[in-house]
């Protein structure tokens, strides 16, 4: 069912994939990443001047083992003609911030805590690692690499050195064991990219990116017993250095965002397959015209969803989309 197509563009030959029948790809990001620490952290932040509740992402917390198990069960309820269930790619952030250690050092720098070593401080998600692994074992989850801490450590270091209101906001959030809330501080950037960095288009150097990708892959292997084969950059911010670093670690599939438009999959010069998402199920998008999206998104359909953290809101449209594809994914 998989065929190669040679596209001739500007005299260059690009390898691409075509499919003889529609495919639906399910991809979801930010697994393993903590946000606002449940009710207690929420109340603490509100008591300290952060007016939480203004936007949906103020409610981003972290999936529980029950959420993960419920998602696995939902996927297991669907089958193809051979009885196989759909498999969703879960892209993991492999580290959180070690808030207690950072606090002991005066909150002057970022210290990462690998997800394989558990969750930081008073965060509690009993059985979460086991729930991920169980879904993988059942074949309904496929773990992919997102990154380590998601944000630009360079941007954070600069803010801390400067000691202005940005540092103050970070300190308040960190005291509540929340790493950041992106919409309140977009200057925090993404793992490989700082929007305010004038050099290299804001991207980390090749060497810095390689170091970060290797570190993330190491933790990923500790978590899942194998190296990742697919990756999606935090915020979709990647450049050729990122792709090279990924390919050197054995990653063969790169997931790109909807911002790139409707583009067919292609194979880059590192021999990695690039996929482009064309349907977003985001908690911040209340009204989704699923029919229209499915019509526009000619196959292969690549769906991204953040389910567990906002489950009640996001799971329904996904179920509806699965039903409306007219086939099991
Ligand atoms: Zn992300």
C-alpha cells in the first residue's frame, strides 16, 4: 500500500510517500510535562497575584494514570478489519524542573529532573509511568520524542540574570512548582529556539542541539527501554541542525505542525520522513468544524490532540472524528 513517488521540483528530485488508501495518524504532544499543580498549586498562584482562569491553558495540569488508562481503553474499542486497534503517538517531554533543588539554590538556574526519576517536589501521579508503559505494551500508544523541558533555557537564563519582572514571574511560578504558562510569557520560547535571540535565527547551535537531543534520547531509553524513532520539536521549532541531531540518534520520522499548511509527506536529505499535521484538537479551540476539516485534509490525515490534560473537552471531538472517517484508523 505504500509507494514511492518522485517529485521533480526546480530540477531537484524529492522522495515522497503516497498511500493507496486513506490513513489517519494520531499524534499528541506534551506527555509527561507538568503544569499548574492541581487545586493546591492553582490556589497558591491565585493567592500570589496570578489571575488564573483567564485562558484554557491556565488549567493545564498533568495527565493522571486514570486519564492514560481511559485513553488506552477508548483506543482499544476501535478495530480495523484485522482486529488491530489504532495506535496513538504520544510525544514525551523527558524532564521536568527539579523545583526543590532549584529552591535550595535560590531559584537562580534551571535544574532538570528526568521523568524516569519521577515527578518533582510535591507533584503526585501514582502509577503514571506504568500506565504509559501498559498502553505501549497493548499497542495503543507509541512513544515519540518531544524534548526535555520544552522551553528555551537560554531565554530563562537571560531573564534570571536580568532579574526584572520576567524573573519575578518565574520565581512565583516555580515556588508553586509550575515551570511556566506559555501564553503569559511567550518570550520563554521553545527548547531549540529563543524568539529573542539574534544569532542563528534564534536557534541553538548544532552542538547545543545535539547535546540536548542526546540527553533527551538517553532519558527516553531509560523510560521506555528503546530509543525514539519519531520526534516533534517543542513548538514545532526545528531547523536543519535539529533534523541532523535527530537523524544521528536514529530518529526516522519528523512530525511538523499545521502551521506549515497542507503539505504532502516527504523524505529529507537526512533520510527522515516528514509528516505534516492538518487537524488540531486543542482545548483552546471550542468550536471545531470536524466535517470541514476532514474534507480539506485529504489523506493522509494527521491529527494532533491534547487529550488527557483537558480530557472532557477534547476527547469528544476526537471520538467524533474517528467515527466520521468512515473507517477505523
Ligand atoms: Zn509541546
